């Protein structure tokens, strides 16, 4: 039979291991949170580029509010001989919207702030 001091020693070891595992899980959660925030920032930074290209295309082509926009319409206005739209790093899909409407990403929370925010 184990003595009381041996049992106490095992309890201390189990508590220590539990504390380390708990701390590691908090670190992992925090790291994931920072990664998601970085992906969101990159995505949102792409939206003004898309919107600027859309506005320039609409202005040059004399489009009016509500006119449909396609990827092919705005690609020449993105510069750098781009052959595709920028990509959301969180695997979202950009929706151009119509003239006068902000482009959006399919990932919730990946959006340009509304005017006044």
C-alpha cells in the first residue's frame, strides 16, 4: 500500500500536468484567434482595391447605380496584369455587387465598414 507522502506526490504531479495542459490550451486558442484576425485584415484590405477598380470601371463606362459588375469588367482596373480577383485567405468568395454597393466576402465579418462607422 502506498504511503500518504507517495499519494501526495502523485497528486502534486497530476495537478502540475493539468495546469500545463490548461495553459497550453489557452495559448493555442489565443494563437488561433490572432491567425483569424490576420486573415480577416488581409481580406478586408482586398475589398477597397476591388471597390476602387469597380468605381473606376463604372466611371469610365458611364455606368449608373445598380448596374451589374462582372469580374471581367474590373480586372483591367486592378493593375499589374492581374488575371483573377484577389483571394480571401480564409477561403471566402468575393461578391462584387452592383455599382454603388460595396463588394463583400462570403466569410461572416469580412466586410468593409458601412459609411459612418
